[in-house]
C-alpha cells in the first residue's frame, strides 16, 4: 500500500548561513556602529536571540534577518515564534525567536482532519511529529499532497518517504 510522510524539519545549515550573513551585514552597517546590535543562534535550544539598543533597532535587525532566512529556505520564517522584547541592563533590549521543529500535535490533528474530511480515499495517522498518509493508488496520494499544500499555508511542511 503506497504511503508518504508529512514532516517539518529545520535546515540548520541554511539557518546558520542566514544568521551569519545577517551578522556580517549588521557589523558592516553604519547606523549600527558602536551599538550592541547582534544576532545569536542557540542550536541546542533552537532559539535565535536578537540584541539591540532599542525596539526600533530590533525591528531593523529583523528586517535584515528574515528576508535572508527566506532566501535560504522558503517559508522558514513561518516556523518562528516571536517572544516579547525584554529590557536587559540599562537601555538595552533583547528578543528571542523560538524555532519550531516538527509538527506539533494540534497541527497534526488539523492535517489528519483535513484529509479525512476531504473525502479522498486515503488514511492519515499521526506518528510522533509526523503524519503518515496511506492510500490505494499513487495518484490519490499525489492529490492528497496537493490538497494539503493548498490547505496548510501557515507552517512549512515537507512531503517525503514516498513508498509504493
């Protein structure tokens, strides 16, 4: 019985590359000279931390970082969870952007329900942070992929492990 998996993994190499590029642009910009503006990646916790002198500067850093991330990996900014900006030491601010990896249970349930309600002859089952879709024919599975791509646009999904 043919099947495929719906997942959402972070391309850490592309993400690191985008953050390094943004860091170089920040250090080269004239209006950031002598400020605390910088971007850091904590790979263990999957958190990007933005540092700046004020909220306006944080917005400027995001304007550099987010398009760079989109260039390296399309839809990668949709997986970011923006936390509130925090005041640290004097007049400095920082903001954390949490990187969501994998499909959380609510999104997995939503995808499974979408597939079930679509009336296609496929079954969706949640397996950890992936959704496996089984069907009788390859064509039906390809229709299911197209349907899910069209329906779920708020989170980047990858379709893989296609088996006959």
